[in-house]
C-alpha cells in the first residue's frame, strides 16, 4: 500500500513539472506515513483514497519543512534537514510548493473533504504559531498545551480520518474522534521519547524540547509536583542548554514524581477512547497499539 502512495506522490510531483522540486523532495525522509496508512485502511476500497493519502502526505511534508525552519533544526528523522543543506529560503519555498500542489489537487474532491482538510491546515498553522509563542516562557497549564497539541498535530490526523470515512460512507464523527485521539496520544508519546530515548534513537539531541523552550506534559506534571525551590530550579533551566548534572536532576525528579508515567497514562486513556469509537476494526486498533509501544 505504501508503495502505491509513494507512486501517487511522485505522480503529483511530476505534475509540478520542475525537476528541482522532485530532487529536493527525494532528500526528505518519508517517515511512517501514518496519515496515508490511516486513510487507506479506512477507505481502502475507494480508488480516490490513494490520491487523498498522497495529498495529505504532501501537506504533512510541507508543514515539517516550515517547522524545521522555525526551530532552526539541522536534523529531521536522523538526516540533514533541507534548511540545513539548502538554506531556509529554499525550505520555505519547497514547503509552499507542496502546499499549493496539495490544495490544487484537493479541489477535485467533494467539497466536504476539501473543506475538512484545508481547515485542518489552517489549524496546524495556528498551532505552530501557538507553539512558538508558548516557548517564550515556561507554560505550566496542561489544557493550554493540549489545545496547542490538537491544533499542531492532531487536527490533520483527525481530518484525514474524517475525510476517509466520508469517502467510504462510514461514521465521520466516530473516525474523527479516532484520528483526534490518535494524533494527541502519538505526540504525547513523542514528548516522552524526547526525554527517555538517546540521540541515536531520536535522530536529534535528547531532551531537545526543553532546551528549545517547549514545556511538554512530563515537564508540566513535574512542575506541579515540585516544592517552591524545585519549581524555581526548573524554571531557571528552561530554554537553556543544560549540563549533564542538570539533566540528571530533571530525570531524577521525573522518576520520583512519575511525570513520564502520568503522561503515558493519558496517552493510553486517549488511545482506549479511540478504540471504543471505531469498534472492532483490528487494523486501526493495531495502529494505536503500535504507536503506544513506541514508548519504553
């Protein structure tokens, strides 16, 4: 299935008729193609699902290109990012081209599908803006963080599932809930991995989120568990390059207060809600189980 999606992506890229775009896209790491798998599994019998999956993957790739520029990231999935090898201007323009091609291909779908996907792109852009704003100071509000997470990550996964359900004439609301919770739990697990994994596994420096100013769930839970001195110390380390001793202190305190375990419990809760929404669809349940097992 993934091979067919890759072929469809290449077909859309060829329609752009600019070899440099095809070359640059070939340098991107494809990743898990989670959104494409989701669309294909929900609407596998509908021929349009292949093009929809390719469109959504172009959108996702464009958002990552812009994300890397915003974060000044030199690595993406363990390989050099386009902004690192070609410059930020090229990365932004490539992202714009992929967005534009995705939208021009989306207009051939039913208005309900086109509206759902395009609205999700607006949402993820707002989420990215909120993420940047939140990094300016330490955020200790779980709801604010989860609302941003929904916009930045879960909204496009939610829209992908809902659009696929619309194509297949299935319960759109149920599959939208599945996609929303999958997206949220997926990112929470990523937040956990940033803390518990090493650089080789992550493809980027470990604990990089906190250094960049991002306060993910484990840090939020830790903050509320610490005494006043501990809170002061955590705040003093925020958005700075931290030493091995400081890293050890954070991990030691997270172990003491089970900050990671609390975050994981929320991811499991969201995953379980998603399973209930779509009943006994084994392949979709397997996606959730695989995602959860990425943890530790």
